[in-house]
C-alpha cells in the first residue's frame, strides 16, 4: 500500500513538472540573441521615445512581455515619416550604438511592422548589416506596396504635395519629436510602383533567415476595427486592380505582406472579425482584446531562437 501511494505521489510530481515544462520553460526565450523591434510609419520606439506620443505604447507592451519570457529587447526610435533608405540608416546607427553600449558583438533578431519591415530589409541588404542579423520577421510588411498609398499619391495634386509634406512634417515633429521628417518620401516608399523598384535593389541576404506574417479583416466592422474598417473596402478594390487580391488588413494586402518564409496569420476565435494592420503588432494595445497577442509574439520569437 505504501509503495502504491509513493508511486502515485511520484506520478503527480513528475506530471506537474512536465506539464509546466520544468524550470527551463519559465523563460523560453532565455539564451536567444537580442530582439530589435522596428516600428512602422508614424510609429515610435518604446526604448527611447520622444515627443508627446511617448505616453503611449507602439508595441502595446509586447516588448516588456518578451523580456518577461527571457529575451533582451530593444525598440529604437526612427523618423516617424521618411523614406525606407533614411530610416534604414537611422536603424543601423541605433543598433550599432546599442550593441557597443552593452558590450555586445554578436547578432540580433529583427522584428519589423509595416514600413519597419522595409527599412530593416534595406539595412540588411545595402548597409552592411547582414553579418549582424540572424533572423528577420515581418509583421504586415508592405513588401509589394499598398493601394492606399497609391490612392493618396494620386489624389493629391503635384502642386500641392510640397505644402502637404511641409505641414505633415511640422505636425509629426510636434507630436512625435525627432529630427527632419519627409512625408512624401515615406508615401513614395509605400506605393506599389515604389516597392517594385525597391525590391529590385533590395535582395534578401543568404546569411539571414526571412519570415513573414500577414493579417486580414474578415468583416469591416467599426467595433473591432474602428479605423481600418473604413479603409479595408477601398484597399480591397485597389488590391484587385493591382493584382494583389482583395484580402487585406486595412492598409496592406495579404499578398503584399508575404516575404521569405511565409508563416500565415495569427489565430483568433470565431467571434473576432479578423486582425487588422495595427492589431497584429498590438499597437496602442489594439489587438489584445481580440486575440492572443502574447501567444503570437512568443510563437515567432521562439521560431527566431530556434533558427539562430
């Protein structure tokens, strides 16, 4: 009887340990290279924010969540509105400074969102950073352009564009902080025409593993997608015209977001009407109400660790 009880107790102890993954699973990202989060257009960094926008969280606390799982995370600030090339140089400078300041000479994992996927790609391909990057993960990247950017560029008359750019530049500086902004440069970088040219001179590096995720809105309802639901139908029409299909997240067609090893979309319940462009990165905490954002971030971070 005593032996039977001892065996039963041992079974429960072992079951508890393995169910929890043991001591090592409490920090599943421990031991991986640092993660660099690259924000998108009109975005901001969580590690060194500037301007009035620093009261908000671009990554919706996901940088802190990844740290809680054992990762070292850096979310630098770049120009809120500028070309892919200018932002790429800023990103490179920030990463190299961060590495030097922390006495780190190894590699990093890049996770980009929206335009942040493009400046990261340019930095790797054209600014000598391929040897410093282990993996690259794209979240709703604008790799083949956005029909919304095409529409905005077409609607604004050429004679008015300099004035619009100047006004937006001043506004961005007041709210976001930082240096010189170039809204027209950002717009041109995100059009389907601009991205076709960009892709020609920004090839993937054989030294880096590329992964990508997309998102799309299934029903453009204003409750779950208060901003992107307005843009989704327009983007759908433009996507069909441009040969990118109707499925989109409000700003980026699914076909545009695919790059390298395409890994699909975040999982969500039957009551959620898809994931939009902001929600995939949990920008301003927009995604966590509708799907398991922490589980999604942990999934692609663990994938990066496995492939480092």
